[in-house]
C-alpha cells in the first residue's frame, strides 16, 4: 500500500483540498481529507493525448513513451497510419509490439485511409478486409481518422465498409473533415463518424458539435488551433478533448498535454474543464483502461508542483512510479528495424522544369497551418527552363516515389524563404515519399540521393555537403533515445533557418506539403493536386 499527501481534486465541487491518496498496484483504495499546514503538491489524473501520430515524433512508441511520461502523459490514442502507409498491417503490428514493452498506455486505432487517397502511391494498402482483420485482433480502440471525406459523402463502397467494420463492433470512428459543412457534413456524421480534430475556428466546431461530434482541439508542431477553439472548453466541457496530432521530437522534449493545460489556465480557463478535456472525456469516448482518481480505478495519476507551471514532479501508471525527479524507470528494448525503400539514385537533370514564360500555380505556405493557398505568379523561362526565384521566394518542390523507380514530380512553392541549399525528408504525410524544397537542382539531387542511401531521414544540403538525421525504421522513425533525436532535429531546423527559412517548424511544414487531403494545393508523387476539387492540375495556367 502506498500513500501520497497532496492537494486532491474534488471534481463534484470543483475545488482542491488537502488529502491523502491511498493506492496499490491493484488500484486506488481511497482519497481522504487531512488537516495539515504543510505545503503540498497537486495530484491530478494522468493526462491523455486523444489523437496523436507517434511516428511524427520520429520515435518508435517505446522511445516516445520515455519522453511523454516526463510531462504527465499516461495514455494516448494513436493512429499508426504513417507506418501503415509504408508497411501496411505489419507496420501496425510492429507499433503494438514495441508499445507493449513500456508502461505508457498507448492505445492504437485501425488506419482507415492507407493510402490517404487513390491519387498517390504509398508502400502498402489497407482494404476493408484488412481493417476487419486488425479489429478482430481485439486490441484497437477505434477506426482511425477517415480522411477520405469525399468518399464518405459519395458513398464509396470500400470507405463505407471500413466504417461499418468499426460500427458493427461497437467502436468509435474518428473523423478528419477540414472545412466540411452543411449537408455534406451531416452525411459524414450520419455515416457513424464521431470526432473531428481539423476544426480551425469556433464556428466550424460548433456546427460539428451540434451534429453530435466530439471536437479534438489540436495544438501540435505545425497545426495550432488551441487559441481559436479554447472557448469551447468552457462552452462545451463534455464535448471536447485535447490532442497534439503531430508533435516533433524537439517539442516533445519541452512538454506535451501539460503545456496545453498551462496555456489554458493562463487564458483564464477552469482547471476542472481542462482536466475533463485532457483525461475524463477521451477515457470515456474511447473506453480506455485508464484511471480517473476514483476508488477501484487503476492508479494512473501525476503530481505537479503547481497549477500555474504544470511542471510534473512524478508520473504513476498502474501504481508504479514511472517518472520522478528527472528519471524514468524503464527503457526501450526494441531491436527491430522494418523498412521499405526501393528508390534508385537520381540525377540533377531529373528535376529540371521545362516550360515557357507565363503564369504558374504556386503552393503558398501558411506558417502554423496545414492548409496552403493557391498562389499565382509570373515566371520567366531561361533557355527553356523555369528556375527558382529567391527574389519572389518561389522555390522548387519535388516529390520522389520511394517505392519504385518513377519520374519525380516537380512544382513550385512560396514562403519557405531559403536563399540557398535545400531541405528534405522521407517524412511526407501520408505516403512518406521523399519530399525536398530547394534553390538548385544540384542541391536537391544531392539531398535526395543521400536520403536514398540512408534509407530515410531528414536532411539539409548546402555547398555540396549533406547533413542527415537517419530514420531507419520505416524511413520515418528512429530507435535512438528521444533526447538525441530531438537535439539532432533541432540542430537541422536551426540550419534550415540559417539558409533563410522564417518558418517556425520548416521540416514539419514540409512534411505536409504532400498531404493531398488538406486543401488547397499540394504536390503528390503523381503531380500537382487541387485539394478543393480533388483533381490534378497543370502547374502552368497561361
């Protein structure tokens, strides 16, 4: 039997009182008030990330866990569709095996959109039959985000079958419906989809809540929606959850859901509403085996020094202290390195863009958003070639299919700000082909070939030198400790900024420039894609 003296939460009366928590590895025994003048820490329910792609941390689940518990996270709902796009069902099973080695309660969903659309080539494909097979294994908590919202609205058979596989088993279905509204949204929700994490303003979120959806308020490395949606936590305390969606390793080193709570408190939100969004609501919605500080519950909780700082002193999972005073009590045991990387070396000539002077479509990046704009720019032909124009901040963007030998896709992008060199990655949601933005074909070619040789990673090329953070697991993750990966990533990000980028997270932003399901304009391995109309478009307008 263990005892902890702390300020304990009274959820019914929405207050804290000095008390003692008695618990064991079998569960919580009691929470009783005490009379004491001693200064005490605050005891809170363990935090839950309601929607996260662990792969975006560039860490395998066991390494992700080593960082997450430091910030009071005791559980996640994780969609492994990134690794599934590379390795299919076996990628999902790899994630589950690795997660089983650590105490963090990592719950997985069945990836619903592999590939995200039929307009790109991934490393594998999951059919409705594959989804049924994964769900029948009995340890998945939901169908992962249904990004193919046009397929739902237009009753694509395979899309509807996947949803029904989850619904028939009594499992929730996660949504992904950026900007969807009106009758189309009504049909999307009626299909059985119960959550959305893509709302970017309160008006959009309220319409979705009115139809019965739960809103997951996202604050990640690239997409940051908390400020725009924070009022919903007070307005609809039972209908919202907190999530990161995609969090890069350097950000995970600094904090997790605890930082979102701290920010909410700074904005004047009530701690009990924030705790409901970060614990009780996701536990209830997904049926998670995570305790909520009630007698009989599993002993999952955290101690923080104060509500103002939300600095975590210790994290307990199933009655075991897994983190305290800067030290974790477990470590990753993974030795597997599954991957799929078939690309052959490219030549700088492969990235030339032949064309005449005229008006061209340009992907316009919006810092801090997954959405892009469809920009039009006048570009001049030089000896039959269209070249990057750093004066207009229009650079070359390329996508190279890493699952077969095919011609690279080439287009134009604005707001990356590079004045020299190139940056690139094999982390390119969701198919994870090679994606590079650069100022010259030579820099782009050097970087692409280095990524091929490394079988994946993120890299920067300048002055005939290439620096790479290798990601040998699926080309998207490392099995090194998170601190090492985070520091390497931070260093490469700083180097990208020295080349001229003004973006807060240049590599994270780049990783979404091939995500065709997010409007307006993106580049897939088969060409420039209009995400509003779900069709390929010619880069040249006139």
